[in-house]
C-alpha cells in the first residue's frame, strides 16, 4: 500500500498562534502537558514537557487512517498519533515515540501506555518526514528521508485495542518543531474496470 494517500492539512503559514487553533485544532489530548503553538510558521510545544499535544478537531478520520508531518528541528519524542478518542486522562490512540533514532510504536488505551513490538532504529534529520498508518488491525510506522520516498520502519504490528474513527494529531516539546501536517482517512484506489466493448477485432475478423 502506498503512503501517504492523503494530502497536507496544515502548512502553518500564518501568524503565530498560542495555542494552535485556527478553528481546526484543539488539545491537549494527552493527560499531561500543554498544547502546541505556531512560531514562525512551524509548530512546537507550549512548555518544556515532552507531552504537549494537539489534534485536528475539524473531522474524524478512519477507522483506516494515516497521519504524517515534516520535522523541522529535531529534539526528543517525535510523536504523530491517530485514532485519538476520549482526549485527556483516558485517551485512546496509537502513537510513535521517536527519540534519538530509536522508534517505538505504542498504544494508549484508557490512558495506559503499552509498547507494541520491538523498537527500530532510524536517525531523523531536519527536513525528514515521519508518519503512522492504521489499516484494519495493521499499525505501521513510516519514514521519509528529505524529499525521498516513504518507507516502513520496523515491523508492522497487529493490534485491535483501538478501533473506530478518531482524530489525528501530534506531540512535541518546546525544542521540537514540525511543519506540513497531513493525513486523514486512507484513500483506497478504485479497482480498474475495462470499458464495456460492443465490438472487437481479432486476427482480422470483426466481432459485434
């Protein structure tokens, strides 16, 4: 399956916002930490905590959904999230933690944080992309080096703890900045169907 199948929702090219809003964002969705904000056309956390978070509040997506964004400044805990429901102390979601080149997929169910599978290694640099998809019970981490192609990171995990449509969002601390946030419901390509033909020519003979 290609990734992503959806486009950018917010490039943050507007005046500074504290907190991130614009009628399309709210937060936080984690139990602790503040929201995200815009400074100089990128987003970052309000506070030094790593748990600052905001989510796209304009729509629910999924249950097959994806989320991605560019990394502008690398620090700790790059955390795109999807299937977010019940924001706050009892939040449900899938979330990536990328910290110093170590990637770990987690589920958060009723606010309880549990690792899914083993960690994977991939250094992230400014200008790279990081993403997450959930299709059925398959949860996959994604990485893009610069303007290159997206590729999976680690082994896709099978989990059915968080189902149904939900929000997409991300987390950041004060030193981590992101740009070009995108995602939504996974777009399924239509099956190719040949046009109905009323006649054909085979080996020089025409059939009607």
